[in-house]
C-alpha cells in the first residue's frame, strides 16, 4: 500500500506464477515448461542475430515471423497478431475485444487464472460457468451466453489445469450459438495432441485462437505468443499494440520464433516424446492409486486417493521435486504435474512411492 498508488493499482489482484526456485530443486515440474530443448535451428538463428545490428530497432510488425506463422497455420498474414508472450496478446484481447461496458465475460470456474487477473485489470465482470462433474467444459453451458448478455467467452483448450480437450464439434457448437460476441480459445497446449480450432476461422468470424511458443516450442524464455483471427479483429489488436508498445518483440525473439515454427520435424519428434511420457506417467500414477484425468497437454492433473494432495506436494518438495498445488475450492485435492523427460517421470514415480509408504 502506498499513498502514491492510483486507485487502479490498489484494486489489482496480480497473477502469481508458479515458483522459479533458486536452490534445492532437482526436478522442476511446476510450470509446464517443455521437457526437451528448443529446435537447434532456433538457437542458431538467435546466435546469428546477436552478431547483427542490435543497435537498430526491430521490425515493429515482426513481418518475417508473421509470415512464417501464417504459412504454417494455413492463414493469411492479416489474420496473425504477435506479441511478447501469449499473456500479452491475451491482455490486448481483453482490453480491445472483451471489454464491452457492463457485459460480463463468460469463462469456466476452473481455468487459467490469469483471465481473472485481466478481468480485474480491465474492469470486466467475470461470469463463472462451473466445469461439469468430470471437470470438463460442457458446450451446452455456453450456448445461451450471447442471448443472456455476455460480452464474450474465453476458455483454454486443452484446459488448464485439467488437461481436458474439447472436440472441434463442441467448439463449433459454442461459436454457432454466439455469432455476435468474441469467443477466445487459448491453445497454449494444443501441440500435445489436441485438434486446433484454427480450421474453424474461415467459417466463424467471431473466433480468436491464441497460441504460445512457451509450451509446445520449448521457448518460454523467449516470450513469444500470437493470435489468429479475422483481419478486422487483428487490426483492432494492432491499434492497441501501437498505442502501447510498437516494438513488443525484440530482434532475437523474432528470428528465434520464426526458425522454430519452420522446424516442424523437430517439434513433431520431441512433442511425441512428451506425449509418450505423459501416457507412461498416467499409468504409473494410476498404479499408485491416483485418479488421473485424461490429458492432451504436457501435464497431468491427478488426485492421490490415499493421501492429502498438499502433504504429497510438501513431501515431494522436501525430496527436491517441485509440482504445482492450488489451494483453491474444487481442486485442492489435486496436483498438476508437468510431464518431464522419461528419467524425470521415473524419478517422480520413485519419490511418490516413498511418500506413499
Ligand atoms: C502458459 C500459458 C499461457 C501463457 O503463455 P506465455 O506465452 O508464456 O505467456 C497462456 N495460457 C495458458 C492456458 C497457459 O497455460
């Protein structure tokens, strides 16, 4: 608290990211970073760029990166908006597309918690829709949103922290029922086996898909995200960007992300490894008497049936393994565990066996 803060700052509830520990953690499975490293081509492109002209401002529209994204995602460049992380892209979407007077934003009660933070930041009223008893988004719960006065809809697909992925049919149902309000599908985890809604863009001008290089492209440290939408929505986001920061992506980020997205063979290989490790971890946890939700992300959401989740979280921490625990209604008996390398998954399972005894 400070007398120098504006009322706006007093009212904020900042997002609390998963811990980035300084010491004593041997295995870090708490913030869904990729188990394997980024494409060597991305690293090479960044290295070459460091010998380039960092004295000069970068391209304000990140044109080369935008074209690389457009060509791999099957859209035109006018349908792509890039930003310094998908969190920043989401912030501009909240500000520019979802802030509609006193019309509430519809979103799941259990989802990425940054949405709540942005509602507060941009003075948008959240309207929470409960996940069903299987912890899934039920499209039937969203078909009356527009009719009931919603200003927009947002959810993550696959959802976080549950890992559940909606089918394209279900997303289509939500889009069709709400043609006049923006529907944002946050695809941060789409590279681990889910089907992308990008194929629905042509038929549904109310759809916005957001993506990040942090998860499926193993570049969380580079901070690059993007949105795919109709040219008119993209133009709206560009107006926000150019009223806020004209150069959100530095030169290293632009070339690194462009090289990464072009290296499809590499990412297919490492993301398949993550998927295989996820299936291994899922089965191993079930053997340890955990309830494990089916996941299409690079994490699993699991509930120990014989112990308190918080106890397991603290015991693992003592053993140098960090997972994510949310002290929050409905999910305080679950752990969200990032899928690591096979060796990390095996070490985790061993540590859990010790906790269980
Ligand atoms: C990690 C994550 C993001 C943020 O990604 P950044 O590009 O690193 O900001 C957005 N949405 C969801 C659901 C995420 O899990």
